[in-house]
């Protein structure tokens, strides 16, 4: 039986859904970072449990032909870009296989066509958003990313997948904090002021929002800090303070206060203008999200008489993109600022046939059914945990001709698809779209048609 620190020669046989190499030894499955299928390695055992183990590379004996060289290990260690060591072509195949495997294993659907993952032409520097911890290391304020499963900050200045303007602002803020001697948060002693910086940038407009997450309201010499930021970065249109005085992993607290400029920034998607509030969700890869939405819209085969439900609507990006081609759009979203954005965005774009409510999707769906609203197409775009059983039942009861399922987690999508199949829908096809190049994250659109 292997134990901690043992060395053993193994071959990597697969990639886990998190992108770690998988090796098998003595009937145990081992997960190894920075190891690709086909590679023969000497592995040092880090940990063994009854069913599985974790190992790390001691040395490589052979390399995969698909390995990309000269990738900074910090990108893998911190999980910013945990697939960066795999060629992009293979990343796209990996994602297609993730979707197909989940449909096969969980939904028992081996035959549904899962198309090739639609990839990016230039799969770098795409993220329009960053959430960066601020900590002190060896006496100095640093910004970077936490090492996976830890709160040890790894200082980074080139984030590889973020828009370069965002990296520039982060590095500028780090230097500014040093100059103004602002204290970074210390988790152990629960002291210090600055916990995180969040930055969002309108992909097309270039407008930037900065959120400073602090432990308490007062920021020493804040006027000078703001002056410095906006004179160096005039594209910063909104600076917001978020106060998080709680212990724990949540990045954001409940209180927001606008320190400078607007409460929102603006961007465009598929030709419409969108205002985005700090707490609202906005897809991090605008170029590919537009492709994703367009596929979802094309797959939905909409016509002028259709009533559409946009569930998990965020700031209304999907619903407002289809509103002009259908009779009415009903949207639901649980974050109140996002719902306000969606209502404002409808008005701003001259769209009058949408109704956005603030509620859980499951509650709203039940209410709409009770009110006798008869959707023709239901578009869902839930978070990783997928749909609630009550939502699935209520939505199936409407007898909508199609459910267009946008998913960021193929395993919960497969679970939900299985339920829809039991309730009279059939999964016709799935198109994966690469919204998160260089990472293990998988996004796809599935079409469920009523039998
Ligand atoms: N369709 C939008 C948002 C998708 S992200 C877009 O493409 O931008 C998922 C959204 O679901 C988030 O805005 C989140 O706040 C919201 N959400 C999470 N749980 C929810 C629930 N139970 N009911 C309604 N909305 C929910």
C-alpha cells in the first residue's frame, strides 16, 4: 500500500474534469497536477485515502505531444489557467468529451450529437473581469491569486487570460497602495483594510469599474487615491467601495457605496447597450458569450408570435437580444440590482415587450404557470448547481415547445436533462462553446424539444 512521500512510476491515463492528470495504481485513482494523458512520470505521493490519492510530479519520463512548453506553473497552481499546459485544440476536444461523458454517464444518453467545441481565435487576454486578493508578503503589499485550495497569495503581474488593461490597473493599484501605505487584510489576525480589488471592463466600450473591498468604511486619504486612479486611468467610470467585515471566504460583503462616478458601467452585446451594476452577473468573455447567445437564439427557432421565458436573466442580455423577434419576454433573476439593470436596459434600448421580476426562478415559474402564461420557448441559464426540481416540473407543465438550456456545468445539465426526458422532452443536440479558454470550465447550449 502506498503512503505519503512514496515514489512510484505511473502513466497518466486521463484528465479529470478539473484538468488534473489521472493515474491508476493498486486499484486507486491518483490526481496529479500538471500531468497530461500519455505522460510517464515518477510521482511523489502527497496523500492517500481509501478510494483515491493525490500525487505530484517528481520527474517526467515522457512528455505528451500536446503539452505546451514555457507555461508559468503559477497559472496552473493558482487555477487561473489550469489547462494552459494543454494545446488549445486538445482543450476544445476535452470540453466536448466532458459534455458527452456526462450525458452518457448521468443522463444515459449515449447518442445525442455533441458538436465540436466552438473555440476562440486568440484564446488569451479575454477576461473582462478580475477578482484579486490583496495581501502582505515579506513586508510588502502584493496582488495575485491564491494557490488552489489555500489562501496563500502567489504574486502575479501578468494574468495571461485577463484583458491587458485590467492587468495594468491591478498593478497600478498595488503600487499605489504601497505608496499610500494602505494596509492589506490579514486573515489570521483579522486586521488591515484592503481585502480584494474587483475590476470589470466593458469589452467594447473600454469603460472600467473598480470595486475596493475593505474591512471597514474609512479609507485613509481616499480622495487622493481616487484622484490618482482616474487621472492615470480616465476610462475608470465608476469606483465603488464594498464593505466586508466578516471572517470567511466570501469576497463581497452586503454594503456598497459609490465613491466616484456612476453606479454602473456600460457595454454592448449583440448590438444592444447594457448597464451593469457591481453585484450583477456579466459573462466574463464577451466575444464568446455573444456567440453562445447567438447559438441559443438560432437553436430556439423563434417567431413573432412566441412568448419566451428568460430564466436566470441577469441584466437581461439574452431576453433583450430576442425581444425584437418575439411577442413577449418574461425574465426572472434573484439579484435585485441585476433586475433593475434589466428593466433599465430594456428602456434604454427602446424595448417595450419585456417583464423582468426579482424572484427565484422556481417561484416565478410556479407563479407564471398559475397566471396562465403560456411560453413557447423557455431559455434557462442557471448557475453551476443547475435547476431546482420544482422549476423543472413547473416548466415542463407549461408544455413549451422547447427548453433551451445554457449550462456552465455539464454534470448538473445532464441530471436536469434526465428529468426533462422523463417529463416528455428529448435532448436533440448540444453545442459546447469555449467561454473559458485555458481553464477546465465548460459551457454549452442544449436543445430540449417536446415530444
Ligand atoms: N443569463 C445571464 C445570467 C446568467 S448567470 C447572462 O448570460 O448574463 C446565472 C444568473 O442566475 C445570475 O445572475 C444569478 O444571480 C442568477 N440566479 C442564481 N440562482 C437563481 C435562482 N434560484 N433564481 C433566479 N436567478 C438565480
